[in-house]
């Protein structure tokens, strides 16, 4: 039987990541529903396991990043979850991160970026001189997310 991380790795090197299939293989519930405009996603324990919900009012790439971020909470922080966790956009005063600290949120963002835009694969594609727009399309992420990821890997200058 494959470990959870082996299942994750099975999907992450075949861009764009098929998040629905990954969640199904991990036996994590996943749904897209309208949420308040400042709410991005949530993870919660259910009687059958875990459920990740993303805001269906947001763009596809944002939903994918949010889903990957919530998956990071599942893989890295689920032992801290009691009733669940709601991620809100933009206003830290309204997003106390309970039960997580800001460091947990940064860790989840980094994990999400690596999951959607794996370093080795991205470096290989970047060496082929593929445009930012085409890289973003290949990985099904926003151009802004791709630009941040390329900078973080030192593949483009600030």
C-alpha cells in the first residue's frame, strides 16, 4: 500500500496536478461551494475523515492553490485540527489562523507551491525557455503565482 506522500508524488510530476483525483486517492472529501468573498477555503474533520472545501466564487487557479494549501494542513498539521480551520484572504486580523500559527500558514503556502509547481519539473521546463504565460498554463496556475515561484527558486530576477 502506498503512503500518503507516495500518492502525492504520483500526481505532482504530471502537470497540471489533478487535484480531484489526488483527493480521491487520499480519501479526502473535496467540494467547491460559494463562500463569503473574503473566505478562501477550509479543512474540517468529518465522521468519515476530512473534508476540504474551496470557494467556488474564486477563479480556477485560486481554487487549486487553496485546495493545495488545505491539503498541506491535512498532511502536515492534521493532528492540531479539532473542529477545523477556515482560511480567509487579505485581512490577518480576521484570520487568527486557529489552531495554526502564521508559520504553519507559510509552511502550507510553500507546500502548495511545490505541489502545484514542483521545483525539478519547473526548472526543467524553464530551461526550455518556455514563456511565463505558457508555464502558468502548463501547471494551471496564475501568472502571478508562477512569477513568485520562479523568483523563489532563483530562476528569474526580482
